[in-house]
């Protein structure tokens, strides 16, 4: 498995990127908070899954539903998906994530170089 990466300076920029690449009419997207990173891992080769893209920002978030407003680039925790003019993220906080562990290890090795 090979990883490619896109790092963003803020969690807001990370959300903005994911909203811009999401399929049309996809209002709820998953993201993970794990080991100091908020990220999403997307297959670049959908058929084989050999190359994965990790889009991330350094940080941490609590699990739950996040409402993101593109125009203000602000987010907040909400209890439900309510508005069609907003984008939502379901933040997951896995206990173990082996693919993420591999990607994070590679990122940290790249940063040491």
C-alpha cells in the first residue's frame, strides 16, 4: 500500500478541501481524529485500493456531528444534521486504526528527514 499526503494548516482548511472534492449532494462526510491528526483517507485507485491519499491537519476533535459553514469557514458541534445549506462531518475517534497508523508513521518519518 502506498500513501500520498495533503497537509493543511488548520482543521477549517481540511474541512474546506473535503467539501470541495465530495461528490455532488453529499452533505455528510466522515473524518477521523486519531493520534494528534484530524484526517480522511481516500483511495486514489478505487478498483485496487493500492494508493491512498491521506488529507489531514494536525489537531484533535471529539467524536460527534460537526456543522461546517463554507462561507464563514467556521464549524461547530451540533446534535443533528438539520440544514441543507451546511455541510456536516461525522467525527470518529477510533481506538485502533492500522491503515492510519501506517500513514502516520510514514508522515512522521518524512518530517524527520
